[in-house]
C-alpha cells in the first residue's frame, strides 16, 4: 500500500506538518504566564493550528496515496476526525498551561494526545468509501500508536520548555517528520479488499464528497497554515518600540534639564544612565519599580511585588506571584537595577526575590526553588549558585 505514493504530495504533507507545528508551538510557548482573555486566545490559536496542521497533513497524505479512482469521502467521519484532533490537542495544552505540571500529568496528556492523533487518523481513513473494505495490520496499528504517543510527549515537552528561535525550528521539524511517520506507518499496514456492488452500496451510504472537493478544502487549509506561519515571523512593533525607548541614550545636557521629580522616576533614570564596561549597566541605586508592557501601554510594578524575572530573548518576563508580564529590559539590565540584597540571579536566565522562596529541592546537577503568591511557580537554580542560595536561605553548613 505504501508504494505508489506521489512523492511531491508526500513532501508537501511533511512541510504542512512542520509549518503547523511551528505556528502551534510558537503560540503555545506564550500561553504560560499570559492572563485572562489573551491566555484563552493563545490556547485556542495553538490548538487550532496544531490540529489543522495534523489533520491537513493526514489528508494531503491521503491524496498522495494510490487509492481507487472511484473513492469518495464521507463527510461525517471526515468532520469528526478533525474535531477529535482539535479536542485532544486543546485539552492537552490546557492541562499543561495550569500551574507547574507534574511528570505524571505530562505523560497522561501525551497519551491522550497520541491516542487522539491515532483516532483522528483511523476515523478519517474509514471516511473513505467505495467498492472496497479497508483492513489493517495489527502490528502497524500498535507501531503507529507508539509513534504518536512519543511524538505527543516530545511536542508537549517542547511546549513546557518555552522554546523559540533555532530550537523551535528544530522541534517543529522533528514534530512534522514524526507525525508524518505515524501516518505513513499506519498507511503501510492498510489494505483494500474488493466488495460486491451490494456491499459497496452499504459502505457508501451517507453524505459524501469527491476527491476534487477534498482537494479544494485541503488547499484552503494549507493557505491558512502558511499564512499563520508567515504572520508568526513578523516582529512585534510594540516590543521593538519598547526596547528602543529603554536603551535610547540621552545627552548630558538633556539629563541636566530633567526636573528632580522626573529624575526620581525609574524609567527616565534608566534611559539617562550611561553604559559601562562591556555593555553592562553600572550598579546604581536600586529602582523601586520595573516597567512592564500592557495592551494599553507601559505600566510599573513595585519591586516588593516581584517574585522572579525570567529572560525571554532580548527582554524579560516579570512574575508578580499571579502572572508573568513582559519587561523591555534584558536580564543583565534587570540584575543591575534590582537590589542585590533582595534579589539573586540563581540561573543565567532567572533572578528571584529570596524573601518569597518557600521551597527548595535538589534536582539533577542543580536545584529548584518555589516562590509564593496566588499562583506559586518554580524556578531552576544552576549548580554554581546552589551554595549562594543555601547561604541566603540560612541552609549553609556551619563549620567549627
């Protein structure tokens, strides 16, 4: 059954799965720490693009297969197959977007998602109707299930890691190849068995669509995925503006003209501060507030309310115990502006407020700490920082 596939459509199916994975995982990486309506919109977008990518890949692969010429597609099973895919992807991402998921929850979500992908495939396969019946080889079914679960686990782990850039591209390629591998593994174990005309009439009863109609639907969905992928590559002008404002130098004459009231505000003081050394901001008096970006502009958050600061490319994410918000400062700028007596950089990508630490545990070569708040969250500690963190928490061993 696997022989005779159209190689161009096979290649297109893999590309569609990769683009859907890139767009979906790119949106999914922004879900955690995003509040309210934005959280739900990102969740729906991530689930939608992943589901469309998986489903469209499946039917492009079906168009590539050497199926009988008089085959039609029953509308109801075809629609149900997409709904299954969208539902399991959405539920899996939702479970992992709440708090800090345990390993058991990740595995359970991966099993659910993998089973959903396989179910989508076989429900869609049995949407084929014609003068034949479809039978499957059991070993190929089991192998397809295994591939789907492993693929789902890897994809969810990528979502939890909040990957971007080159690593997101690598993850998307691996995801697209794996999902396609599951599809073609299952197709390898699929066989058509000719039926009599009377029996064939029973299998073709119900609303059906031709391969030409399906081709049009698939083409439209391919366009949607490509458009979503291209939009995900467009830089956010709001972030670029915020960054330009944060690092724009101010001439000494302009600094002298700033009133004492304006000079006391943290944001103007940051713009006026000259950079020294190798591009690192000098250690100055700690700022009382940090700027964070909102939908309506720049807000300021008191440092007393900050639990942690996490690097996010050229920016940072500030967690106030309830949610994360984008700050236009880099992790180095934030470290230079925060009070070293209250904040410690426990990892190359994380700064924490030690007064809010409620839990610490050794994990691998490093450690992990939990910070309090309405939504407690955990932060990794690098091996080089464990001793300092223990000393600040009063856990260092005392020698006579």
